[in-house]
C-alpha cells in the first residue's frame, strides 16, 4: 500500500479535528434532555473540519476518502486492494469529497482504524 499524496500527519490532523467535532456532538447530545438526531453535527466544528479538508489537494482528498473506506473495513484487512479503493474514490471527486468526509460522524474512528491497519496508529481512546 502506497500513500502518494496523503501523509500520516495530514491523517492525524483530520482525526484531531474530527475528534473535536465528535466530542462537541456528544457533549451537546448529553447536555439536552431531548435526544438529538444521531447525525447532529455542531456547525462551528463541522466548518473547521470542512475548511481543513477543502484545503487538501484533489489527489490528497481522493486518498483520504480511500483511507477512510480502508478504516471502515470496506476491503477487510486486504491492504493489497488499496489501489481499488483509490480508483473508486477517484469516481467520487465530483461529489464533494470534503463534505462527504466532514459529515461522517465516525470519521475519526475510521481514520484511526486505518492507521492501526498500516501500523501507524495507537489504540483509540473511545
């Protein structure tokens, strides 16, 4: 598996922003007596994550989408199928990858799982 445009540091930064967004979502959900929709995402944190994702090059966005799918288990643990994920992600480039990624409630978990799969991660805190 070869990351060409995407770096581990970029993945870690997206994880950091996505964790902040997720923590704010959880904080807001638990502070209200009414259960909020599962997909509720705080606006400020979502915008910060979206802005960071939009600053990435198209090639980096494609690899980040593929890496997210890797962490989701889309191809199981078969890292030899990485190129398939990248090719499939290339088809998504016209579908606003940053918005898709920013809207994933578990983005930080998927990316953390991907890092573990390639031997670059640590056991998540959640």
